[in-house]
C-alpha cells in the first residue's frame, strides 16, 4: 500500500515519509484550474506552479519576465482545482535573490494570496539568508540546484550542469546546506545521474529530478511537455505520454472544415 493512497492530502511530511519508505514521488507542473484538476485526479503527489509558465503560458524565451503577481494568479487558479496534491509555487526571478526581507515578503504574499502549501526557489549558498528567513517564518521551502533557469544569462546555456568536479562538489555542498537550512525537498535539474544518486544518498530530504537520472527520490516534468503540447522542445530526459499538439490541431482543422462545409451545427445540435 503506498503512502499516497492512504491519506486525503499530501503534505511536506508525506514526501519525507515516502523517501524513507523508498516510494517514488511524482510531480508535474500546472498553471490553471482545469489542468490542475486533471493532474490531481491522475494521482500526482505534488504540483509545481512553475515559473515555466513564463515559457509555456506567456510565450517568453526565458523564465525571467514573469512577475510575482502573475505567479500568484496562476497559483490561485491551480489551488482551486486541487484536492489532494501538495501545491508548490516558484518564487520568480528578482523576488528573493538580493534581499532576504523582500524574499520573505514575496513568499508570504504567495502563501496568503494563493492558498498554496510551499514555495520553491533556485540556488544554494548564494540565497542562504533568504531561505533562512522564509523557513523561520514557518513557510515550507523546496530548493532547486543544478540547471537553474533563472540564471540562464549567467550560464549562457541550458546544457547539463555539474559535469566537472568543482561544480559537482559545490552542488553536493549546497544540497547539504539546503537540508541544514530546513528545506523540505530539493529539485535537481539536468545533472549527471551518478551525481544525483550521490546527493540523494547524502541527504535525508527528498530529491526530485528532472534530467537527473532514476536514482532521485522523485521525478518532475512540465505538463505541456509530458502530454506533447510542445513540438519544438525535445530534450533527452523528456518522455512524451501523448501527442496533444497533433490531436488538438487535427480537431481544430476538422471543426473549421465542418463549419465551412455547413456540417456544423446540424439539426440535432440546433434548438
């Protein structure tokens, strides 16, 4: 019997117990009510209201443009659709990096205005003060190491991170620091599988991987990628479970044809 199936609402403590019991954690993104309802009904343990909304919902090239107000709006929509999953919301770029007081204010706004259960932020020792302040206020924090998309202009690339020894050592050190600071879980993005395994075995909090191999305590994917709504994005780590782009464009084409040919609406579809 899985931990998930026994309880009504997933909490941060549930995820810790799942790691202890060696039950894998599942996480997907959602940005709106309808999607959140479906993802929750499908049985995921956690839903991430990711700043990836900047890409898949707003069409930006990076995650940087999305604002705190926009993240709160998306989070509000998602929370209304969820009955069981833990809802985690990204703190967007510029809302926490430079000032721990601003970081706390941003996190408090998300929690109060959206009803979400936790926040996520990127970085290690560089954001130590922000994490400490948010955790001390009683707000659950999920960390994020490896490829951190908000730092894309610093990295200059979306390639795999921590392939060299120095960066790998820093990542392991940062992971241990995030655990010490009180983070309840940690996303590891696009790092070598052997390093993700080492990190997962070195800390007691759950690791959730994306492009980080099978030895993380859980996995996360962007919903739009997983169901095949995005055609141009095909990283090695992505498994598409549907081809919705083809299905939806086909349905739209058929609708257009039916209206043009005066096949829709028919008599049964008219009052």
